[in-house]
C-alpha cells in the first residue's frame, strides 16, 4: 500500500493511476474533504475508507492534515503503508494565505511528520516532490553550454520564488533525515507538467492556456504570464501521464542508485512546436505568437538530464508533443473543465 499525499490533486491523480496500473494499492491523503476526480472515479478499484463496499478495493481516500502528526500517524492504524509519495504541502502556498512564520512552520512540520510516519511504519522509500525551479540561477555558461542540467550540479543558495526556496529546504532536510533514520529518499525534480486536471492558468508557461483556448474556440489570454510568450521560447515540458508513470516507477523500483532524480522529458519544447501541434488537431485555433525569442528573456531555455531516471527505471516518455496535445484536447472536448 502506497500513501500518496496530495493524491487527489493534479500530479497525484496521475501518479495514483500509474501505481494502480503497476499493481499497487493506494491510500490518498488530502487536507480538504476528499473528492475523487473522474480520472479515478470510474475505476473498479476505487473505494472509500469506511465504506461497506471497500472489499477488494485498491484506492482509499482519507482527509488528513499533514501538519498534525496525530492525523497523519492515524493512517498507519488503518492501512499497512509500505511506501510514501509526498506530493502535497511542504511549501507555504499561496503567498499571504498564512502569517509568514506560521506558514513556514506548517510547511516544514508537514515534511517532518511524513518522515516520522515513514520511520514508525517501517516504510522503505519516500519519494519527495521537488521542482525544476531549484535550478534557477544556475550558471549555464562555460562547460554546460547548451547541454542538459544534471542532478549533481551545484545549486545557488538563493531563490527568487517561494516554491523552489522551500523545495531546496526540503531536499536538504530529506538528505539529512534519510541518513539519520535509514528511510530511503528519492528527491523528484519535476519539470513543467501539463495535461488533464492541471491548472489552465499556469503563471509559468503558456501551454495549458493555448490548449484550453483551442479546445473552446477562444483567444488565449497570455497577459498574466510571468514573461512574454514568443514562438522560439520554451522549456522542459512533460505530459502529466508520463510524469505520473515516472514517479510510480521511481517509487516501486527495486533499487535506486541515487537520491535525486530529474522527472522531465529531457528536451526543450518550444511554444512554436506546441502551436503547430495544436493546429494539427484544431486547424482554426486562434494562436498568434511573435516569431523568434523574447529579446528581454534568457538566451537559452534549460532542459534536464534524465539519464538517471532512464537507467534506474527504464522510463521513456510515451507522449510526444503531438500525441499529448491531441489527448488533452480530446479530454477537454469531452466536457472536462480542466
């Protein structure tokens, strides 16, 4: 039984689906009242904890406050948890929602409680969500050239955003706790993820907005993105179904040879490439992106080295840009809101 914190969210739902496909059972921990998305609700393996119909069920949903150690440890009284995929919490988000010190304490307490639970339950491995954002500020000149960024690259001790800042804190704490407790850790530096159940208004990259607008026959609103959108700009984008499968493979791998893994496509996908894939599915899509790169933006877009992921799990992305766009458009046209 794998505990997936945030298991009813965007990446969590697809990770759970992948774990089920690999033969695992899951308990999904969510802070708010659990509402199972359609992506899992149609599964015969779904059951709610406490329901009379759970016999033979492989997915259970629990309302848990990770910052409350008792709330989390109680899961161990009801389920035989053998592994944890920690995708929730550990970042005071959204900014301003809590008093700053209280928010930071809650985020760190959530991570510490996950490790306390792992030790008490005898869990073998904790997979911990980090982000491609931890590479922000890395000097990509010199020997790095235009190559991919590897997990052993020294990271700056500063961060321009709260998410990568707390993910760096989480990685450092996890590294210490893995050595101190004996619980195996896999830090997952997750790239730009998009697809069914994702936020259509991501602030960091335009792909969800472009696909949503095309599926609904509207003009995409790109004004609130963190940078202007040009056809020549892009990033390391990974379709969420591939991301979920990669995380599941890392969690279940018999042996991991490293403590940190990039979860990514391993290549740059440009906005122009996405626009072309959208037009192949929706010929009248109303996309008009300036050619070339943003003159005020970075000289290059980073992508991540996925050699470790590939060697230790055999992972290969199943979705290229065209297949991913077509799958997402079909999902949205079927009446799904996001």
